C-alpha cells in the first residue's frame, strides 16, 4: 500500500459525448516452468475490453 516504487494504475477517461465510458485494458499473467532450460517463464497477455 505504501510502496514508493509501486506504479499507479492510470485510467483514461474520455470526454463528451462518451464521458461515462472508461477505457480499460486487462492482463492475464501465467507462470510456467521450462524443464528443458530449467527456468521459470512468465507469459503476459493483454487485451482491451
């Protein structure tokens, strides 16, 4: 909560006539382990809503 290195999640608010719509982007994060290279892998998938 009080981490000075944490980035704030910005939200984009459109102006009139769509003032009530907030543009958002969501992400899925998957962590797998590669047995061949013996290392963890992180997969980040982003999509617009």
